[in-house]
C-alpha cells in the first residue's frame, strides 16, 4: 500500500496548556473547522488534523487534563491526528534565525530583531505585487490599526512595524518570540524544516502522515498580527522557503 502525504495539514485548535477548556472561542473554531473539513471531504481532498498546545516557555502540560479536553472534542465529532506542544518548536528556532540574511537582522542588547518589517500593513517594495497572499490583502483592506487599538494592546504600535523581536536572553536563557515560533510551525507542517533533534508529537492517534502539501490554520482574529508578521518573515528567507507562503492558507473567525 502506497501512503502519500495529505493535501492539507490543518491546525484547527490552538490552546494554552493552562486553559484546556472548551470556551466560546474554541467552540466557534470547531464549528468553522467542521465546515472546512466537510468542504474538503466533498471534494475528496485529503487532510490531517493537528492541535498546537501553547506551553512556551516551559509551562508544564497536564496530560490528564489534555485527555479530558480531547474527550470533550468528541461532542463535536472531531479529533486530532496529532497534538504538538509549542516548546518542541524551539529546536528549529535557531535554524530559522540563521536562514534570515544578515542585513535583515539586528542585535540590540539582549535581543535579535528582524528589521525590514510591515509598515502600515503594506509589504515592502522588494515583494512583487503578485506575490502577496490573501492574508496580506485582507489585512490591507481591514482597518487593522483601529481594531488593534480597540483591543487595547498597546505593546506593538499598530501602524509602524519597523522591526520585531526574534529572540531575547533573560536570566541566562534564550527565549523565542511567538512570531518566530509561528514561522517554525508553518515550515514544519510543510515538511520544509526540522529540529536539531527529532520533534515528536504528544499524541499521534493513527498512522496518517503529518506533513501536508499545503496548510490551513484556523484561528481567532486576535492572532492575525502574529500570523501577518510570520508571513512577512517568510518573504525574506531563502528561495527554498519562499514558496511556502503560497501553500499556507488562513481562516480567522
């Protein structure tokens, strides 16, 4: 029997290790995931379902609570083929940083920053007009600055993304930003990068292959900025990674 990679690797749930509960946001995501899955099945398109547990940096994952959460998902008739924890992605982080050309990186104190970044949600001139994906176009059309202010997140100015942190040192440890780990996650799901050591899932429920020819990521709208930032970084990676952008699809709710 020949086993081939699925057409799509779908992240249908992104949840924090200390909040393994079916809240309203997660439930809405499950509804949207079921809708997308139904469409794929009607078209006989193969897929694998994944969950990413946000337990970085280093919060302990309670496997018993995770299993209870997965049992709750059965009410929606949806179960992951794979569950990964975000901490495992740190094995790829230095690889991705090393692949970013030096002219786009800046060391500043205890930080390494990516310095050619989105300004007013417009891509730089270096990016060809026809290379902009649907996420970027969506962000340009949205009044993103206004919505960001309404969410009262003042940590990142909504209209002047001149640089973003990739990694920083704290108490002798190297920590990696959500944006960088998101880049790692997208590339990993496409089979384009691996870690210094084998990255194993917390749960692998069957023998379906993990790596997809494309990815779908289903997330609440509050993750839009991180996803947009990660897509921008992909534009400045070597050519072997640049093609990834056209294989990455998002659905925000």
